[in-house]
C-alpha cells in the first residue's frame, strides 16, 4: 500500500513562470475562463484554447492593495467581524520574448500593425497609405486563406499579414477575435478603411502557398476570416506612449515546481497599468538582453459559484505522493 507522507515534494522549487493570455469580450466584460480541475496538467507548450503562450517570464510580483476593515460596535468599538474594502490588486513581470502579444501586453495602448506602404506614400510614424489589400474568398480557414489564382504572387513565404474587415465607419470596439482599439468618432481615424487591419490581432505569417491559397504558420486568433475580410502585408509593429485605449486580457501564470506540483494564478480581467517599458541586462560582452516590462491592474469579475466578486484565482495541483498539510 502506498503511504503518502512525503513532505519534501510540498516545497515549490521552480526556475521560471510561464505566462498565457486570452481575449476578454470588451463589450460585455466577459473574460476567458481557465479551469484548473480540467486543464491542470496541460502541456506548457500547448495551452488549451483560447489561451496564447507569451513565453517564460521573470521578476513576477503580485501585490494586493485590498484592505481588510474591522467592523466594530458597542461603546468600546469592539471588533465584531471584518469586511474587504478598496478592492485592488496589481502584478508586474518581465517578458523576454518579443512579439505582437508581448508588446501589446506591455504597451498599455493600441498596438499597431505597420502595413506595407505604397512606395509613393509620405512617411508617417504610425504608418502611411498602405498597398491595396487582397480579398479572402469563401472556404478560408484560420490556417489557410483562399485568395484565388494569380493573387498568391503578391505574397512570399515568410511574409507577415493582417487579416480583417474594412473599417466601415462604426464606433466602439474594432478588431476580429481581440478588440484592438475603441473608436469614439469615425472622424478620429479619418474614416480610414484600412484602420481595422492596422490594429487587428488577427495576424499571421505565411509558411507556404498553393496555387490559390496562403498557408499560415499559426492559426489566426480570430479564427476563420469573416466574409469580406481582406489581407495586407505587415512590415512590423509599433506602439505609442500615450493614447486613450487600454489593453485588457485574461491572464494565466503557471509556476511548475521541480517536484511536479503546479501553481496557477488566473486573473479573469487584467488591464495595463503603465506605459511601455523595457530594460536591458548584460548577458555577454557587447550583448544586452532587452526585456519588456509589464504592469497590470486586476479588474473584478463575478464568480457564478456564489456570486462573489473576485480579482484572482490561485490554484494548486500537488506533486504526486506529496503530503497535503
């Protein structure tokens, strides 16, 4: 008979923490869900949908500013109970991988795709007049974009692309899959038909071509393109210090111990709490490693289990045969 009395595996000895993010429905403030009972043993390189892998992070710090207030009564103000006030929590960390997701999380504001421009376009810091888009055709999927005979020649293997609808002059959140901006007045974006593709997270890299389609290295975040979606090549990305838009994501941070135990920090709603920052550390003579610094503030959500307001869930899956107390 196995006797579960080992105390050693109770210690959390972990070299790094892995970060994952997933979309929040900004219109309804509905977060993406993580269920540790169902997905507690997922492969770190293959997170469950819709979670996106942001890589290993360091200097992970959680801070709770929530206050616990005593409830007193009587002539001597005797403590009769407690309540929580000033509901607030923040976290900070450094991301060592650079990509669209990582830059957006750390930037705090819109994250803009630098659309490949018309050669005659005047230079602008957020990108000028782009080259004409190519339409997606019926039958396209998140991993393969049908463009028809002759149109694949506009793209090369390795090209970055943005896939989304033309901006139609609406107000509110825009962008397929993940809202990338909020438009108060269409005049603010000059009624630019390319604006949605400028800020969309529906981006990919061409890894192959057929006579009629583009094959992508990774599926699009927004899944299959909506009818009427178009494709434009992307040269890179830019974010700006300032602006009125705040990034909001669901966040999941996994600490995997050498003993086999896992601790999960699941934040249903996180918004940027600082503008873009980065820092360097020397890794060898004449070489610095640049890390993206993120500071986020947790927003409350209501747990359907008991309708309590929650900022963060901390889950723990013990190591095999470890003692429980």
